[in-house]
């Protein structure tokens, strides 16, 4: 009993014992949701196991081994059993382990889980929210498929589970467990659990605090990791059609607990479904706390006194306004500094341009003076030639005049001599 509480015996029937029935009817009417993340290599049997667990066929297109990165494919369907409606979402990895460089193979998976937490947080922080009708996509359980090598875990398995154990409930399963013998399978299980403990990887342990399921959960924890076999084909055995895998040496029944642990896994998922969702809410609360602390929200002030959300918002608003004013002043000073620097650069460029113009003008003036001197010399030379030409012309004219006077006298003498001879 809590301190300050006491137990009273009622003298008559009141009626609050109908509260569980009311909650049951309301929950059945609204339905339930459950989200499963399947991580494993391509072709390890993720789709076949999901079909075997829920006795239905999930239509899924086969994936190739040539994808450049890991992708996640979500598929949601509604299942009804009796009067209970379950909205089941199965998220499978596509291309996991197919890349040559596997360094960041797990990062898309981590980002996807954080994205679902972030979507729920955004819905929770809305002014007008509807969490009752909101489709919760947070991952409730992660089935990590381990290859049936019979030796040990791969490095990619350890890195992936180590990065996810603080965000989701991990249940390791050995896929296609019918490919190794019983003895090898038991040794392989011990080796896997030993490596998980030595590497500090926390997997989901079925709770033993509830008396109704404590004994079966304690026994089932000894079967981890589950050796599962899935099949989408039905084989006729006697007068019944059962899910099984048929080999030349015999038949492996999926729903036979002596053949595999698929039924144990189904039973544990259904029995502890609410606990898985409760643990998921705890992981979400851790994510929510970290996100709100990054945003500056605090429950306790500097003096360990409780702080209201309004005070936090007002303090954050004041801090934001002061920061904006500081940045505005800083930007203004930077702008003025850049303007002054630009003005100085323009002034210097103008001075350099003016000096270049003056230098070019002086050079042109020198060239002009040199051209004038050359032209003066040519002019003087031409004037001298003109004077010489005029002088020679005058001499030539005088000579021609003298020749024209002497020519008629010579002609008369010639005529006289011709007459005498006749």
C-alpha cells in the first residue's frame, strides 16, 4: 500500500468493477496495432516467416542482390481474429549485407526507427492532436535474422545490433534453421548468446515479473535465439494441409515444436505483445527527452527548482530574440565593413585608372611630338627640293629660249648654200 492510502470495505455494490469491461470494449472497437521490423540478408526467409507466424500470405516482390544501398519496405495489413482487429505493419530490409562496403549498412535502419519516433513526437506536440486515431508506426519488435553458418556472428551483425539495442526490442532468430543439424544448432545458439554478452549487446528478455507468464517466459528465454523455419507452401500430411518444407529425406513441419521454434516465437510475441509495446514507449521517452533537451526544454532550473513549460518557452524566446539582435548587429557591422572595403577598393582602382590614363596621355604626347619633328624634317626636305626644282626649271627655260633664237639663222644660211650650188 502507498503511504497515505487506506483500504476500505464497501457496504454495497458501487459499480466501478465494470471499468475493465469498458476498457476492453473500447479497445476492441478501436483495434490494436503492432509493428515488426525484420532485418536479414536477402533470401534468408523473412517473408516466409511472417506468413507462417500470422497464417497468411504477404504478397511481396522478390528483391535482387545488386542494390547500392539498404532500403526498408513497409507493408501494412489488417488482420482479424474472432472479434479482435489488428493493424499489422511489417517492415523488411532490402539489400541488407549485399554491398561490398558494409561500413554504414545499419545507418538507414537507425534513421528509419528515429524517423518513426520523430513523427510521433511531432504529432504529440501539435496544438490540435489526435493520438487516439493516429497510426502509430513506432517499431515494437525487431526480428534479427542470423545466417545459419553454425560458426559465429558476423561483424555486420554485431555492429547492427549494437546500434539498435537502445532503440528497439531485438529478438535474434536463426533463419532457415533446418539447414544445420540439431547438435550444431545447439552449439550455435550458445555461441551466439556468448558473443552477444561479451560484446555488451542487450536483446529483449521476456519478462518474468508477471506470475501468470513468469514460468513460461523463463523457460522460453532459454531458447534464445529462436531457430525458425518459414514456408509459404502447404503439404498434405495425412488428412491435413500443413505449412512445411519438403526435402528428399523428409518433411520439416513449421508448426511442429520438435522441428523448429516458430511456434514458440509466435506464442511469445502474442503473450508479451503489450510488454513489447510498453518497452517501445520507454525507448520513445528516452528519444523524446534527448530531443527536447536539445531544443532547450528543462524540467528543473539552475537551482534545482521545477520550471514550468511557459517559463521555458519565454526564456527560450528571450534568448532567441537576444541572439537575433546580436546576429543582426553582427551582420550590420559586417555589411558596413564590406561597404568600406569596397569603397576603398573602388578609390584605389580609380587612382590606378587615373594614373594609367595620365601615363597613356604622356606617352601619346611624346609620340605626337616625335611625329611633329619628323613632319618638320620632311617639310624642310620638301621645301629644299621645291627650291632646287624651281631653280633648275628657270635654267631650263633660259636654255630653251636661247636655242629657239639661233635656229632660224641656221636655216637661212642653208637655203643660200643650196641656191648657189644650183
